[in-house]
């Protein structure tokens, strides 16, 4: 049944109305149940200038995502979301063998129908918050990115692979299927045919094939992965921060709305950017043949 005029139904915000401009809270307190960053057991956050490096740190289980890892990942991105210092995030896994070898099979084995839905919805929520993170998030993938690990990389805006990276969705071999957005995001990224093949065979794809099908932006030696990830992200963070943020917003919102609405929103945001100091600085710098000094305003 459609919406009846006059009925008690909140109006659906348009694309433009739903875009949230940067809001800097005076301070950010953990919400109920959220951990302070210093209390995280499985997630490390380090910094390189304006880049935050988020490392999933459970190498003895190939960084498999148990409930706690998923919750801490959500907490980490929640806290970074409110941090004005961050211009980009690298997400990676500890150890040499894996980015993330999937959801924790020991936990999944205990699921029933109801808790299965819950497991999927919680993971989807955290991965969606990464996909809608307002600054670029790059997955630096060394070793296995399987199941939930592959889905996590798919939820990031960019992916860079080490030569030893292996991508795959082996869930069907366990009698389940991807439940953290993998049945949707893989096809959107690499096309239906290849996504169907990867999902139904459960076989792994090596780094070169991942590059060939457009799953990753590049393949680099394992020992250079982090440095090359930083270099790739810095090609983005040297640009106007508001422009980068708004471009991300337009690209990801456009996936969910009709073309006419997406185009209208693009035009409005294009106009909005024309009012920023960053636009004046970017264009003046070009005309004066110097590098721009963006302020993010
Ligand atoms: N969940 C829980 N534990 C996992 C895991 C997962 N998804 N992936 C790896 N581990 C654990 C192993 O059980 C092992 O723990 P143990 O030492 O306590 O026995 C440890 O991590 C190392 O893994 P191991 O299998 O010994 O390494 P390997 O090099 O022989 O094989 C993989 C690596 C990735 C091929 C293999 O671990 C694997 O197939 N993992 C499951 C991948 C998967 O199906 N993911 C989707 C889940 S929905």
C-alpha cells in the first residue's frame, strides 16, 4: 500500500535534504555499550599525519570477525567519524597471512534462524557505517580476504592488494551465503557474471585477477602494502576536503535513488561547493601556478 496523503507518515527526505553537512561536536562521549578507544581489544588505531590506520588485530585466528571484533570495528569508526583530524582511513589486518579470513565460524556454527538474522543485520550495520564514512576508507589487503573479510573490503571505498592477497566468498561451502552485503556489493563492483561465479563456486581469486576484474586499485609487494596504501590515500587527501567528502556522498547516495534525483542532487552540491573557500583557493592557486592550501571550508 502506498503513502496516503494526510496519514501519519514522516515525509521521506529528498536526496539533498538527507545530505548531512559536517557537524563538529564539542566533544563526543561513548554511547551506551560503546567502548572507549583505549579499551579496544581487537582493534588498534595508529596515525600517520592526517591518516588513521585501523588494524584488526586477531592474527592467531587470521583476524576472523567474532561479535566483539565487529562491535569494536563499529566503535572505532564511530569515534573517527567525529574526529576532524582524520582526512582518510586505512583498514588492514594484523600479521602476514590475512586481512580477515571471514566471520568467526565457531560463532556462526551456533546460529539459529533468529540469531542468524541478527548476526547479519549487526554486521551489515557496521559495514554500512564504513561505506558511508564521510572520508575515504581504503582497505589494504594482505593475504586472505574471505567471506566477511571480502565483504568488509567491498564496503570500503578503495582496495589495494598485496601480491599474496586472496579474495573469495566460500560461504556456500559451509551451507550459508554471504550475509554482510556481499551478495549486493560484489555484483555492483565487478558485474553480475563474475560475482555469481565467485559466490557460487566459493573459489578464491588471486591479486592479479582481482585487479583485472576491477576489485582492487592495484597490486603491490607485501612489504610495501602500507606505504603504498598511504601514498594512494594521499593522492586523495591533498585535494579539497569538502569536495572529496561531497563527491563520496554523491557517488554513494546515487546508488540508491533514481537518476533524475541523483542528477538534481549533483547539481545542488556542485553549487554548494562553489560557495566554499576551498573552491576559491583551488582555482586561485591554479591561476597563480602554485599548490593550493585547502582549509576544508
Ligand atoms: N573463523 C574462525 N577461525 C578461523 C577462521 C574463521 N573464519 N579462519 C581461520 N581461523 C582459525 C583456524 O581455525 C585456526 O585456528 P586454530 O589454530 O585455533 O586451529 C587459525 O585461524 C589459523 O587458520 P588455519 O586454517 O590453520 O590456516 P591455514 O593457513 O591452514 O588456512 C584458510 C587458511 C584461510 C584457508 C583457512 O583458515 C580457512 O579456510 N578459513 C575459513 C575461511 C572461510 O570459510 N571464511 C568464511 C567464513 S563465513
